C-alpha cells in the first residue's frame, strides 16, 4: 500500500472503525485511542498490506484490541 492509499484509508474508514468500536465498548475516549492504535498497527505494516484489504485489516485490528483488554 502506498502512503497515498494509507491516507485515503484514514479518510474513508476512520469514522466507521470509530463507530464500530464505540458500539462495542461505549467509551468515547477509549474508542478514539483504539482507532488511533489500529491505524498505527496498519502503518507499521503498510508495505505488507494490500490496499484492497485495508478496511478488513483495520476492523480486525480494532476487534482484537477490544477483546485483548
């Protein structure tokens, strides 16, 4: 995935990931932290992730973060 594609993912998916997390944990501040953590995880593997699978990667990372706490 390119930097431009990553930035597009932030624009396109951050709100959806936030709403998904908030629905599950009902804590706005924690949800914002998990969104940021999910994007950091994706950035660390940006060269290994196919842009077409970025949405799935983000939601999976968020799900695992929620359930590992």
